[in-house]
C-alpha cells in the first residue's frame, strides 16, 4: 500500500515531540508508519467494510493530527484516551485508543464508537483495493 499526497516528512525528534505533546506513546507500528509517510491518501483504502480516505499528517500540512486532537478533546470529553489520525469519505474520524491500541471510528451524530481493528498495524496491513462485504 502506497500513500499519495503525503506531507513534509517528520524527523524522529519531531515524532517524539508529538508523543510528548499528546501525552502518550502510540506504539511501534504507528511510529514506523508516520516516519515513513507523514499522512496521505492510501492507494488501498478499504479495511473490511470500512474506508480510510485520509491519514492525517503530524505537524505539517492541513488539519494535522495535533489540530484534530485538540478539537476532538474539547468536543468529546468522555473520550480523552483517543487520538484521531484519519477519516473516511464522510469525514468520520478514525481513532486510536491510547490504552488498548484498538482502532475505532466515530460516525457523525453518534455517541458510541464503532470498533474497527485490534491495532493500527492490523488496520494498515489489512487495507485492500476492494471492500469486503460479509455475505
């Protein structure tokens, strides 16, 4: 899977500063992914019945993870252990849970999260060109 329209690369030091700013360690797969690709549009956008349209950038670019995180925390005080890192075609944010490492999506107008994957690594390794629909 490649990413298109990536933003300016970040350094290992900038990544460490990012984790310090948000107050959490996000795991090896997340770090490796963002040091290689600072956000972007995935060529393989489907994970099961979900669509990942964009991975948000860290520090550089428009609507960074830091900006999304700050806004999300203000709007969802009951979900402070979640980091928005991307979104689907409808603008619904994908969230990484700091505590468990699981991935969720929050659909507009909903209060409850929808479970997506066990980990960030599972999500990015499971992205495909076509949507899987259970029969």
